[in-house]
C-alpha cells in the first residue's frame, strides 16, 4: 500500500506543480516506490508485475540521470 500511495503522491505533485515540479525528487520517489512494489510482487510471485516494476526502476534511473543534468 505504501508503494501505491507514493506513486499517487508523486504523479499528483507533477500534475499540480507542472513545470515547477521538483523532477529529480519525483524520479527518485517513483524509483523508490518501484523498488517497494517490485519486492512485493516478487514475494507474491507475480512475474508480470515484477517485470513492470523492474522496468520502472530502470526508467527511474534514466529519469534521475536526466533530471540531474
């Protein structure tokens, strides 16, 4: 539940603040929630959701690299 709430919060933050969003923070927050959700899906042995969230981690790392430049 924490990972889902984190994802809702970060997307809401981007929606409300638009161009003034702290993008590096949002990417880091999203990547952290992807790690949490990946762990949960691994425990439940849900391969599709694990793949989706591991992909989200990879996208998050790229997003953080781009936002930090």
